[in-house]
């Protein structure tokens, strides 16, 4: 007699939703056939060299608009689609993956703003025949983590400034290491409102980069990720309309944290891809190289190394799929990460129509300064609101691209 211990429930990380599985295969083909043969040359080229042809081909597949909702011409595949695609491209060339990843990061505040006007203005441009890139501008010369970690904020020095002047803001300052800044159409920029200590008045803006007062460059000469260009962005009296503020004045730190948390799933996809690319190479070598009269993989130590790599990569892949799925479905944070994406949409939605939402959102930076937990604050239901933007889900939370 045979017995089964459990009914046939299925929990299968190998089976992606069909649309994402198909996209993964398309991107893999592009990565292996087109990107991989160019990877070494791209990494050895002068710092300012950029392969637009490669970007054009990636754009044709949709890599510049993976999470952009279908109504704006995007693929509508959410963070899961982004992370899966990033793994495939990064296995061939992580720098090329970051060209597309940074573009998606630049789009993120607009996607999560829940603001249909901003979405209609800034998202359709990614669906044209020619590739358009975006970027996310946080880092500065003196302030790196000080613009990301709430308890660091009051120590930040020389932070880019913003001043309200009637129906617009005036931005002054310089950003550094900004991936895609050389070519991007717009940037998601974080600047500190004048009169606020350090970075305690951080505010998030969408800034058109082809306008007077913006200058791009020089390009940083990096040790890796050379296929994407990281450059300075300088802002001299740059005018930004009030409607381009994301999440309301003084909420930049919360938005920055939320955005970074969301990006982690795709960055983990890139890291998994790098590891997979390395393992593919090691595996090939073990199947070619003969020592002691036999191929390397027949030596127990080499075989064990490969098996360990495979197990770690599988674990990393499962973790990023799990994380991306949580971002897309607003599921609760895993206990291992106190600042998790499920908290984020509430922050974006502080642009709420209700006064209570707006005032609570305004209070956030002060509460963060007092050391309250960012994730817990941002999860509070009264910070939610603003139905209407593409991706707004059943619970009043945005589900990008679904
Ligand atoms: C390939 C690449 C692409 C990039 N692209 C972009 C981009 O597109 N846009 C952008 O804005 N930036 C970009 N950056 C910059 C990157 O985001 C910054 O390097 C990062 O924010 C950290 O800043 P920093 O390098 O100045 O480190 P620092 O802020 O100087 O930090 C140095 C170390 O101190 C630690 N530290 C700081 N504060 C604390 C604390 N309170 N507690 C414990 N440890 C602490 C940090 O963890 C870190 O290990 C890119 C960087 C790279 C390498």
C-alpha cells in the first residue's frame, strides 16, 4: 500500500506567470546572443563610451518600459518583470542591465505617485520608436547615505537646495555618480528645502533635464559596470513646476527609502544574474580543462564548488522572486527587513486629496528625525489615498503594471 503525506498543493518557484516567462526567454536570447559578445569590449572601453545600438535593441524588446502600465504603451509586468529581466541581462553584462534598471528607477516615483497627470506626461515617451532613458539622482559629493538614512539626515552637508517661488521651485546643487544622467530625458531628483537643517527638508522632484541651468558630466571612470555611464548633474537656478513634486514637500526621505526598498528586488535580480553568469563560465571551463588526466568537473572538489554555487544562486533567485512579488502585491514585509516595500505606496500617496493625509505626510520627516520606524509610519492607513492613477489596486494601493 502506498501513502501520500500531503495533498497535491503546488508551490513552484520555477513557474513564472506566462507573460513574464515569455519575456524572460526573449530577454535571455537578447542577452546571450547580442549583449554577451559585446560585454568584454564594453567593460574595457573608455569611460564615456556608450553603446546606443545595444540600448536600441533592448528598447525594442521593452526593456525601457517593463513596469510602465499598458495604457501608456508599457509592458505592464511590474517589479517581478523588472527583476527577472535584470537577471537575464546582468548574466551577460551588469552595466547594460543598469542602463535599463536606472531608467526604471527614474520612472518609479511617477508610477507610484498615483498622479494620472504626471503619468500621462512622463510615461508614454518610453513607448516611442527611439529609446528614452531616465535617471534617479540622489548621491552628492558630501552626502551619500546621509540622503538615504533618516538618522543621518541632520548631519548632511552641502545638500542640493530647493526654494519655493510662486508656482514653481528653484533647484541649485550638484549630483554625482548618476547612472544615465548623460542622456536621460528627466531625473527623479532629491533636494533639501531651504531653511531645513542638513537633509531634513528633503523633497522629491521630477526634473526635465533638457532645460536651461542643467549641465551633464563629467562621466565617472568606474572599475566595473562600465557599460552604463555615471555622471555628475549640475543644477543652476533650475525651474521645476509645483506639480512635479512627488509626495508633497519635505517627504523626500520617506520616498527615497521606499524607492530604494522597492529597487532592492531588481538589484538582487542583477546580483543573481552576475552570479549566474560567473557560474556559467566556471561550468564551461570545468568541462574543457583537463588536469590530472580528467576534466575539472570530475574532480570532486571542483564539482562540489559548482554545486555550492548552483545552490546559492537558486536561493538568491527564490528570494528576489519572493521580494518582487511582495512589491507588486503589497504583501507584508518579511521579518528580516524592517524597511520593506509594502510600506512605500503610502508614502507616494501622501499627495492625497484629504487634508488629514497631507498633514500626516508633512509630519513624517519630523517623526523620522525623532527616530520612529519609517516602515511602521508609512504603513499607517491614513497616509493612503489618492485613487485614480494607473495601477491603483483594490485596496487603494497602486499595483504597477497590473
Ligand atoms: C554602479 C553604481 C551606480 C550608481 N548609480 C547611482 C544613481 O543612479 N543615482 C544615485 O543617486 N547614486 C548612484 N550611485 C551611488 C550610490 O548610490 C552611492 O554610492 C550610495 O548611495 C552610497 O553613498 P556613498 O558611496 O557616498 O557612501 P557613503 O555614504 O560615504 O557610505 C560609506 C559607508 O558608510 C556606511 N554608513 C553610512 N552611514 C551609516 C550609518 N548611519 N550606519 C552604518 N553605516 C553607515 C555605508 O553603509 C557605507 O558602507 C551609484 C553607485 C554605483 C557604484
